[in-house]
C-alpha cells in the first residue's frame, strides 16, 4: 500500500509530495525495536521519552519514513511527515492499512471506574454461549479465539487493536469486547474505531492525577459515546442509577438502553436473592423477561450482569443464550476471588483501589454475614494523593479491623503514602495495624482472623507484581495468602 493511501483522512501539517505519496509501505510501527524494512514509523511524544529520539534507530532498521506531530530533529535526512496529532494519525493509518476490520467485527467498548473487567468477562461469556468466536481485551489478559495473551495495557494502542481484529477475523471471529480506559480515550488509542455497543458502568473518583478534575475525567468517558473520529455507537448501555452516567450525551443515531434497580430503568433486576452461592434474579426488559443465576456476589455484580445483559440484547441474542453465558462465567481473576485452603474463615483478593470500590467490596463481604471483616489495603504511588484519605476512611468505616500496608509505591516513599491514608482511618476508632511490608501485612491480617471472619486483601487483585522505586518484583496476593494459610497448617487438596 502506498503512503498516500495509508494517510488518507489523516490531517497533515503539509501536503505530501507526489514522490512521497507513491512510496510503498510494508507495515506500521510505533516501537522502533519492531521496525522492519519499508515500515512507516510513528514517533509519539511521551511522558518519559520523546519518540523522535528513536527515529534514527527506526531508519537504521529500514523504516521508509517517520510520522510525528513534532518537527524532525536537526540533520534528520529521511522522509519526515508532520501530522496534527500522532495517535489519531496512527489510528486512521492502521485502519486504512488493515482495511477497516472494525467495520466487520462487532465491537463493544466498556468504560467506567468500576466493573469494566467483570462486565467484559460476562459479555464475552454470553457471546460464546451464543456460538460466537470472540476476542476479549482488558486489564487482566487478552483472549483471541480461545487463546490467552498477556495484557500490556487495559486498552492497547490502536495499531495493536487493529492487528488483533485482523487475527480474530482470520480465525472466523465476529465479536470483540474491550475495556476502554479514560486514558485510552483521552490519548486517542481508540480514535476512529466503530463501536456497535458502548457501555458506561459508573463514575467515581479515580485517575485525577491524569485528568485533573472529575469534569475532565467524565469528558474522556463521553468520547466513547460521541464517536471520536468515527460515527457514534449504534447502542449505548448506561447505568440509570449513576449520576454521572445520566449526564452522558447520546447521539440521535444511537439507541440507549438504561439499566438499574429503580423503576426508571428500562432493563432492571426484580426478585433478587443473594447468598454465598451467588445471585439469582429476574431481568425485566422491553424485549423479554428471563431469570439469571450467577456465582458472582453482591449488589455491584447485579449492575455488572445487567450491563452485560443489555449488551447481549443490543446484539439480538436470545434470553437463553444470555442466561447461559452469565451462568458459565464462574469467576473473574482478582475480583472478590476466594482463597480456600480449608480454613474456618474467608479470605478474598480484590482489585478495589478507590474508596468507592473498597465500599463495594466490603459491602459484598458484609452481605455474607461474617462475624468480622478484616480489610487490608494500600494506595498506589505517583497517583492521585487526594483519594488516599478517602480510601482510608472507606476501609475504616466499613471494617472491623484494618491493616494498612503498601501497594505499588512506585517512586514515592511507602511510609509517606501510608501517612496520607492514615488521615482518613483516624477519623474512626477502628482497630488498626500499620505494616509497610505487604507480605508481612498479609500474614498479620490472616493471623488476626477467627472462625466466621472474612479477610479482604484489597488493591492488587490479579496483579502478579509490585512496582517499587527502583525495580518491579514478582508479588501476587493470592500466592502469598495461600502460603500464609498453608504455613498455619491449612491445606486443601486440588480437585
């Protein structure tokens, strides 16, 4: 494909010369280490490094030209194309190069603060129960036609997404479900993609270190429903019970499905029963009424299930397929994941890392009628400091015992992070242990547990690493918890 064909629709700062326009391009890349001869290299400005620094390396590896929103470095002799916005240019170029697979794959995007991952797993299960070959892109891992791939970002770059859609199409796939983070929306990673269905789960305080204000955070989410660089989605699935969701502007081209627990929701749950075995309720919608059963727990998962049901309905799937998919989604890694070594108390690992998520997770545990709830949590470094006391207060107000520890401190001093969280905890008189070493803290939390209690290990969920100032180490709350329990003499034989 020629450079002129690839850059069709891309806003250029200067027109291509006829010679450049006819230049044959063999591939696209934004990582100079993966450049091959004849590729077009995209040089992004970044928070830590400027992609222009790698342009000469890309040319040395055979790049035919470089595209960037910045001017060429002094003395750079190879073709340099200045574009208005680098990631928009990459997205449109990748769609052209790969012949727009997003127009043939039915694409669902899920955004919101909490519930994205669980909703994506539920919907993927529903689609597979309906006989579809699918892809799943999200925080924990990527799935592609039955294969499991490691997740680099919650939402990868547009080029990687389009490559994945091409692979899915080649495997006979028809549907892709993806978490769409606010960072991805703001940075343009999904610019130009055609979404069939867009889901908004909820919005609570998070990522303000990046967005600055809740208004800007919401504005990033709104982009999924406005159709940034592409038509608006055919369907919008929105949480009627969430104040921010109610503020979403839906295009006239989009059909909205509102879910919730109140009478004003078009799709709602009725006759809900909850137990340690899971949830059972009737879904009432304009199209049908049908019962669903799930091993997932708590009110928050009623919302997640309703969102997934709405998406299933947007694709015209039968109630039987929707109910089967929900039933077959037995668990989601790191989301209220139970650690069972035969101990007489509960231990769960959850990804909750905001004050609202902590409240939701503790509420799920409280619904199981434990004698006490012991909550271990920490706060991430190099992130919104203002949410730390809010997390401390959420844990303290809703738990019977709190263990404050370190999460991913990154470049910050773990003790300074913990001191921020202590401000919120000390608004209560909850019993408290402060232990910066997370492994030791997990041992302390489990040692405190008595029969009938529930221990919540919050913050890291599925993560198998801990990011320190100078290195990243292997660390998995689930592995550590099992090791502690086994050290106390508990052990369950694998089935």
